[in-house]
């Protein structure tokens, strides 16, 4: 088992139309306004940006995200990630009853040296940290969608 390899999946049920959810998710430069753990997003061009995130644990992760697929009709946003984490992430936005299901899938290898060093004992804590970050992101997006 590679202790530095992670697969994550989160499912957010949201009481908003899919188009509104997709519109919010396709603007990562706005994430720091509604997602507390996304500390900074610096756009490099229309397809690429540098993000710094920090959740409950006392470390930040910085990585570049480059769009690999943007398909509003299919509700898919996908990026390639490089830096402290390397791999990919994808949002899939679909109708669910009167609202939306936003599914987040991510598969990454951790490259940050400290986290690699702590891979075995830290893995369960890192997974909980990710869940907390995603939970806060859902709450933030709900507030954001109500405000727009």
C-alpha cells in the first residue's frame, strides 16, 4: 500500500439549481470568500491557478490546478493537480429532486515532505482533516448560494 496515495469522494446535496451550483464551482477565485479552508487562489490564466488550502491541522498545502475538462452541459469540472499534491480532482453536478447533487472525486499523491514523513501514523488524521474541510466547504457554498 502506498501510504501517500489518497482517493476521496464527497457528495453534497444542495437546495439550489444545478446551473447555480456549477456556476459557483467553476469560479475557484471566489472559493476563499465562501470556503474558509481555501486560503488563496491566484489565477495564472483562464485554465490555471495556484491554490493554498489549510484545514484544522497546522499545515498548508499549495498546488497548481489546471483545467482538463469544463463541460457545463454534462455538469463536469475537472482539474489536474501538481505541487504539494499531484493527481486530479473532479466536480460532477447533477439534478437531484428539486436541488442538486455535487459529487467531488479526487485521487492524489502527497508530495509535501512533512506529510510524506508522517504518512503512516498521520493517515487517519489526514483523512478526517479532509472530511472536515469538505463539510465546511458545503456549509460555505450553501450560504453563498443563498446570498446570490
